[in-house]
C-alpha cells in the first residue's frame, strides 16, 4: 500500500527527509525509529568544508521560515567516514540513503558523484538550486543548458539514481525540468526554497546576515504543489515533492499532484518525530480510501480520468503506471 519507486529506486514508503532540515539524521534518532521512513536525504555535502553565511541565518516568518545557511558543512572528507555510516545504520536494511551534493563547478559535482558512488549510496540528489551562495548563484537551476550539462556530467560517472533538485525561482520550471531530464536525471526534486528577504525597519537593515534567504514551510506549499503538477504532466521523470508538508493530508495532496515521493523539511525543526508519524497516518488514510500510494500518484491530472467528488480518481492509470 505504501510502497513506491523513483525510477529504479524502490522505497518502502514515500516519506523522505528534505536536505538541510535533518542533518544526516543522527540527532533525530532519539525521537523516532528512522528505519521506518522511506529514506534520509543528507544536508548538502561540498568538496571542501564551508563555514556558511554570517549570522543571523534563520528567521521565522508567517507560515514559514527564511534561511541563509550558505551550505555550511564539514566537506566530503569528513562526511564519508563520519556521517555516511551513521545514515546507513539509521535507515537499516530497507530505508534508502540519499546524499545531496553541492558543487561550485561541474568538476566539483563530478568529483562528489564519483566519491559518493564509491562510498556506497542508494542515490544522489544534485543540489542545483541553493539560493544562499555567491558562486554561480542558481546558475545550474536557472539555465537549461547548465542544468543539463551538470546532470549529464554526474550521470556519466555514477551508476546510482540521480535526482536533480530544482529551484522555484524561475519563470518556467518545466523548461528546467526538461533540461534535467535531457541530462539523464532519474528523478526531480521540486522544489527548493523561494528567494525572500526581511528588513528590520528599526535598524533599516536586512535581518539576515547575507540579506536574502530561502523561504520554506507551509507558505510555499501551493507553489510547490503547482510546480509538481506542471512538471509531472509535461516530463516523464518521477518527481519528489517538497514544500511545507506538515500532515498526511499534505503528503496525499502532493501524490495527487503527481509526486511519487515527498520530502519533509521545515516542520521537522518543530517536530523531529514527524516523518514516522506521517508514515503511520498515511497508512491509515490510504486504508480508509482503499487506495495505494501508486494509485494516487498523478490522480489529479485530467489524463488520470474522472474522480468521484471527495474521492481519488476512480479510473485511469496513475502517473507511475503510465510511465
Ligand atoms: C543552505 O544551506 O543555505 C540551504 C540549502 C539550499 O537551499 O539548498
């Protein structure tokens, strides 16, 4: 009932952590049994350690959060021996380990893909879309040519599935999704944060140390749902939906929009046990509906056939089956 797949990657259930909101999961082990989630996605790992942006880096906003972390991390030399084995231990035999990689150049993406493939991961998520760094800011997620080149370069050196994490900060997300698919992406993660800003009018200065940041949380969910819907109707690649998920109802909304899996992000800062509860709640909701995850994927698309009012689409193949 809960099983799903992202291309060749089978998942016991569609609930994954969103990069950057759960570290490598180690601190989260005290709150729930993480072997019950579909998988963990690491905070972005870069070739070299990064100190991140100047503080303040986080600001609560109405129905969301602005962050300007700047990809702070200890680099691949630390992550591979120290954090990766812990991720594998946490997810156990059935959960998936997905490492999110961030490069300042295509060469760096390639180096990271080679090293993590050798180290043994279930999939790579390519962070093309962090809005909080100066170098080549958003270049890989706003230029279709650069996006395709980066994804193709990663694909050329790995045999694990490659997911491209897309930015919402574009005019036409479908164009970028097509470019990632042309580069060979096995899946697309939609969406990263929306660029935003807050100003302290008393000081007449931006609140965040770097000025701008990425908006996440329930405030962006309608944007994310719309983008997942548009991408999955146009591009024949599985999509991982992310943006403001707080409940099983939100997960179901993303599935109906076309997502084959979801990532849970900002809400975990307030509730680090949320992912496992979502798995349980989702199972109950699906049992009530008499439907499986696979049957709901893309069921809101007109091509999926008519839906009974208040019920999921009763006829037609899911987006996953249509592939
Ligand atoms: C950050 O570290 O600044 C956030 C990561 C991202 O938005 O990709």
